[in-house]
């Protein structure tokens, strides 16, 4: 009697890439039929010669997200410009499906921009909307509030505009002890 070993479930992983090649790498992975996610944000850039252009830039520079089974790692690493998977030397660290799916569905409805990586501050949870349940750090920018969402595995953060009424404080378990 033959025992069939099922292919492991596909998970999301972060790829570390060559700088400024994220779009090309995502396109090459898609050509190879891999599911990818490259979140972009729109910005206006002014050059020294006073010309301006609207650019779509990666929200997480040098990173592309890919959904694969562990057995497909070699095929992904063979794509030019992919430097490594985010993780330890022995294994790639899978990202929580919840976080990636919320980002995929919610970013199109929000004004997101890159934000410096933060490790301290008041933690808050978004109570409603496309990013409901996602936790981050509350910061103030100009006249509005933003929640800084962090993907720990790649040590990158983004800031999302939110209404104070749409947030609830997250109790820090370390401080409560």
C-alpha cells in the first residue's frame, strides 16, 4: 500500500531583493506562476532640475512577498535579483497569512506610506474597516493620527491614517506583569 505525501500548504514568505529591482522580480515570479504581493505607494518626486514626476514605489523597499510551498524555495531563489528569504540560515520564516491578506485587501482603500521601523510607543488595534484586527503603534503626524504597522520578520513599517474612534488600546503584557 503506497502512502501519498501531500504537498505542504503554501505560505507567505518575504524575499530580500536587489535594491530598486522589486517590480522586475515580482513580474518574473508571476511569469513563473508564483503568487506575489508587492505593495506600492504613490509619491511625487522632485529632481534637482525642478522636474516632477509621480512614482509608484515599493512600500517595503528591497522586499517582495511570495506565497509558496517550502519545496519551491529553490525555484524562487533562482530568479535574478532575489538575494534570500527572510529567516535564519536554516529556514525561511513564514509570515502570518492574516497580516498579508489584510494588507492585500486594505491598502487599496487607505493612504499608506513608508515609516521608520519602531519598537516603542503605544500599541493600538484597528477596530473596523479593511484592516480590522491589525495592531500597530500610534503616532501623530501633522493634524492627524496614524497607526504604524510593522512586519517584524523584515523589520519594516508603514503608517496608515486612522480616526481615533477606530482604535482601541492594546494592553502590553510585559508592562502588566
